[in-house]
C-alpha cells in the first residue's frame, strides 16, 4: 500500500474543492478509488467530512499542486507522513483529599499574617485557592475563620520555598513602585499649589 496522506478522505475533499487536479491524481495521492473521488466531487461521498488542508499539514507543497495541475500525467508526492495530530491535554483540577482541605485556608491565614504585602491574587496562586477565599480570610469573614490555625504553606507542601520567595520579591518591588509613584504625585501636587 503506497503512502497515503493523513486523513485521506478529508484531504481528498480539500483537493477536490481547492484544486484543478484530476480525479485520478487525487485518487492516487489519497489512496482512494477514482469513483470515490468523483463521488466526493458530486457530493455523494464524504458528506460532513471537514476538508483537511495538506499544504498546512506539510504533506504537499503549493508548487507540487500547481505542477500537477498543469501536467495531468504527473503524480502528487507526499512530503511527509503525519501519523497523529497533536492534542494538547487540558490541565485537570487537582483533587484535594478531605484531610488536606483545611490546609489551604490555614496557609492563606499564615500568608496574610506573615506576608501581608502579597496580593490576594498572589496568595491564591501560591496555595491553589480562589481570590474570593483569600479576601474573606483577610477580612476575617471566612465561614470557618474561628477554626483556622496559621500554618506555613511551604511546610504544608502547597508551594515551594522558591515560588514563595519569588512572589514576595515581586510584591516588594510593587510596593516600592507604588511608594515612588506616591512621592512623585505629592511632589507634583506641591509644585502645582506653589
């Protein structure tokens, strides 16, 4: 069996719709019967099959198609065989066992007390919680606040020491920027009032 392109019927649909190649050329390239290609052109075969562009897939070049369109005896040749399409896996939410569920709010409380310069967003990223939960704990209005015990998120394995320190550095730089901006604003307002 000669090398056929990836998704031969879908490729044939694209070639029928977008080129002036003969049915025989398309059939030979896609490893299909000539009548099947004619059926695709007539709309009897491959109904509902989405066209697959072999140029974008790197299986054919535009030049190759143009040369074969001009010379009906010339056969299309496959540039490379694609066996599988890359499918990116979506990140699945991590399951937290019941015994560990109290760890996040405890860690948030610890961060609010010991690293108050961190934003709600930074804390939520570090411990894998939501900004809303962080905000409630910071305001002391979390539903279970009376039972929270501040505990270090690094010790609880909710984040690494490195990621905690990076977030802290970022927060400190942000505070410095805000202080400088405030000083600049004060100087501007003083200069304006003079």
